[in-house]
């Protein structure tokens, strides 16, 4: 078998990914990548900080904290 790996957003910034997700109406309030898991993101780990910066740079409020 031949395996083909596609990475369509690999060269996009976090802000560009946020804008694309909004355009595609992705349910962002149900997504996060917190290193610590749990029912809500911690907001302090590197993954949470990267996400926060992406939303900030996109000029959009992160719906996970609404």
C-alpha cells in the first residue's frame, strides 16, 4: 500500500488557522489541546498559550472560555 500524508495547514500561522476554522464554521468551543487534559483547558501550558496567541493575533475571542 502507498500511504500519502496530507498536511494542508502546516505552513499556516495559528491566526490563519483560527480564521480558516471560523470561515469553515468549525465548532471551536469544543476544541483545545491542553497538555493537562480535563474538562477545560488550563490556560497556562505551552499549548494553551499558543492557542491564545493565535486567537489574539486573529483578533477573535476564543469561544472555549465563553
